[in-house]
């Protein structure tokens, strides 16, 4: 288990390094593009100002030449004109030198402003990354402490049965600690990713940066859902599940679940067909928990169905009521039918998750007085079903 943890940490570190390198490169390209655009605009403005100044001087010189040609110049007038021309030339030279100094000063101030802004951005990134590294380091210290505690307790167990029971208890304690401790760094990552996406200025690379931030937020949401499943399973395992049930129409819950998984259906490229009775399907249930069962079963069916496949949802008016979710996925071997409803169990190449969705669904259905099961064979798809007591009239 320690080797697996080291491998996971190595992958995490590599992924974090690659993400930071990509972010740095994107920010660098965006900054260079923005500065290049500003420099081109400033150069064009100066060139236009120089052309305007030169045009004005040429026009003034031409007007002065025209006035001089109207009367024949005397020696005194010629001398006066030469002195005036020389004075004008020196005045223009002084103006040109002053303009050049002013532009050099402006360029120097602009370079300093850019340097300070770059240093500020580097400092902000360094602080955020330092905070993330500290949170990650503290989380790893807690994980190592939990491992050491588990190893001590395992070494103290006298028999193989005691060791197995202790391993299960310690695993549950360890997962509870990790689930709680992951929430704070996950919230920090999500908040800062959202802030970075909103603060991205317009320009080259901005859209790519915003897309990267959205990917980070989506990844954090997936991890948060896994953490919530861990905590949910832990609560269910520690106590008898008691639910506040109310009479209602089971079709309403089914329709809401179909709407919830619609984006996943579209992304997977599968079709979803819901066959519901025309008459109300009355039962007594906890609406939120029952919605969790529907969404877990539908979400699993969609994830395991290949592109172009089909998922079907049906409700049978009987006593007890029977709900079925069928798919055209790879199927489940017969010897695994009971195992899939246990905690931390996954069959086949599961696309994400920690193996808790079906366990949670089983506990909820059983708390309603129903049963849950699966009919399947390899290559023939799956049909998950559960029953609920019909409402008493």
C-alpha cells in the first residue's frame, strides 16, 4: 500500500509540475503578446507625431520663403534672415533633444512599471503555489501518521481474523480522516482557479487560460463528489439509516434524475429512453435519497455504455413497485452480481469513482423496505432493478 501511495504522490507531483509549467508558459506568451501590441501602438503614435511635426515645419519654412521672395533682399535684410534661420534651427534642435529626452524618460518609466508588474505577478503566483504546497505537505504528513497508526495496530492484532477486522476498521478511519482533510485544500484550489479565470485580461492566451481554469474547477468538483461519497458511505456504515419518508409520485423523481444525467448522456454519445406509466406511481419515500438512487443507477449505466449505445429507464406498476435501469454495456459476470453492491467495489475498467455508488443505493433502498439487484451476463449489458412498497390505499 505504501508503494501505491508513493506512486500516486509521484504522479500528483508530475501533474502539478506540468500544470504549473503550462501556466507559466501561457502567462509568458500572453504577457509578451500584450507588451508587443503596446509597443507597436506606441511606436505608431510617435511616428505619426514626428510626421505631423515635420509637415508643420516644412509648411512654416515654405511660408517664410514665400514672404522673402516678394521683395528683393538688401544686405541688412539678408543678414537678418540668416540669423533668424539659424535661431530657428537651434530652437528646433533644442525641441528635438527635449522630445528625445522625454521619450527616453517615458520608456524608462514604462520598463520599470512592467518590471514591477512582472515581479508582483511572480510574487502572487509564488504565494499561491507555496500555500498549495504547504496544504499538500500537511495532508501527506497526516496520511503518513494514519499509515503508521494503522501499521502499529495491525502488528498488535493476534490472529488473522483480528488482523482482517482491524484492517477494515483502520481503512474506514483512514478514509474518514482523508475525506475531511481533503476539503480545505480542494476549496482553496477551486476558489483560486475561479479567481484566476476571472482576472485573466483580454489578449493572446486569455481564452486558453480561462479554459485551463475551468478544467481545474471541473476536476476539483469530481474529487469533491468522491469525497462526499466516502463520507456518505462512512455515515451509513456507522449507524442504521432512518429516512423521513413522505407520499409522492415516483415518476417526478425519475424525470428529475433523467434531467440531471442529460449532460453526461450527451457527452457519452448514448441515448436515454424513459418509459413511465401514464398514471401516478404512488409510494412513500425520501425524495432526496430516492433521487440519489436513480442518479447513481443512471449515471453508472451511461458511463459503462459505449458510444452509440442505449440506456432505458422503466417503472412497473405492481406491488411492490419495480424500477429498472438497463444498458447495452459490457455486462457483469454472474459471480460478481452480489459483490458490486459492497463498499469500495468496482468490476471491470471503471471510468473514475471509488466504488461506493451502488453500496449507497443499496442502503437507501433497504432503508425504504425494498430490495436491489442486477441481471447481467458478460457482453449482454446490465439491468439493475430495485423495488419499493407501493402506497397503501
